[in-house]
């Protein structure tokens, strides 16, 4: 019964979080919507299984259902935290690669290539992780022969602030017939390199603070797990007073950790005209 209660509780909280943070549905194809539903269903299933594993694993050690359910709830959020970390890693990689990408585009422009040809060539000689996006751009440009439509497709695929800046600069230059696009993109590459260096220094200084905060949040619960192996201490946690202490401590730990992450997070640049391409 305790396993069932813990699983239902973890699943309910996870579904509430997923519903609250899910993006608004857009007028995409039904295939894309089905893919999103399948992906979300898979993510929820993985989270539920992780939560159940946390409940059972903790109960084997401490023999306390209340404490096991709280730990299982933490385990159920681990897949979501992992996906968020992977997304941040991808954005960080793209941010570091964009100066080199802009240098390649500038070289193509100065060699006499058009904006579309310069970007399409990156599908073969651009950064490995970004070639797929430029390949989609090249296919869109070849199919429609419209640079504006292909730039919008590239912007929608990358969903990244730096990509928005570059795309809008190219779109404006193509519409106004500007001849200084190469100089503009070269200056933008220089600015991005300076910004990346400053950001890297801030992250390096911040890493030890975030690490210490994570240890401070986890240490009391690790000690509690060790103490729970003692029969007298474990029995005390099953009382009404012990349950209140556990729940109150868990809530305070979650709030403190959330505040730490929010305060220590570096601000992300807003997307440029993101709503117009949605």
C-alpha cells in the first residue's frame, strides 16, 4: 500500500509540474503534435519508474514509508533535471560555436557568395552539431527559392537568441539591400567572443558556490538515511511528530535549493522577434 501511495503522489506532482511548464500548443502539423505527446508520455513514464525505484530502494535501507516516498519524489524529478542540463549544454555549445560560424559566413560573403549560399554551405563545413539545422535551411531555400522563408525556418529550428540576432540581421540586410553585412557580422562575432569569455569567468567563479549549496542541501538527508538504519530512530520518524518534521524539512530543502538555483542562474538573452516566427 505504501508503494502505491508513494507512486500516486510522485506521479500526481510530476503531472502538475509538467502541465504547468508545458509550452502553449501551436498550429503545427498533427505529426509534430503526436511526437510531442509520445515524447512527453515517455518522459513521464521514465520519471515514474525513477520515483518508484527511489521509493523501493530507500525503503530497503530505512524501512520507513514516509521518508521513502519523499526520496522517491526527488528521484522522479531527476530525469527532468537531466534533460534541462542537456538543453543548457546544447545552448552553451551553440553560443561558443556561433563566432566561428559567423566567420565562415563572412568569408563566404567576401568571396562573392550570397547570404543563402553562405549559410547553406555550413551544412557541410559548419560545426557538426549545427549542420542539421543548416541542412534544413538549405533544403527550404532550394524548395521555395525564398530567402525570407528559409531564414524563418532556420530561426524556428534553432530556437536560440544568437541565431535570432543573426537571422534578423541577414533578413534586414537582404530587404534593404545593405552592403555592410559582412562588417556587421564580423563585429557581432567579436562581441560574442567577448561575451563568452566574460560568461565563462562568471561560471567558473560561481561553480564552487553552487557545488557547496548542493552539498549543503543533500548532507542532512544523507545523515538522516544513515541514522534511519537504527531501529529507535526509524520508529521515531513514523510518529505524527516525526512525519511533520520530515515534511517540513523536505519543503524547506526544496525551497532553499530552488532559491539557490534561481539566484545563481545567469540571465539568458531574450529571443529577438520570437513571436513573429512562431
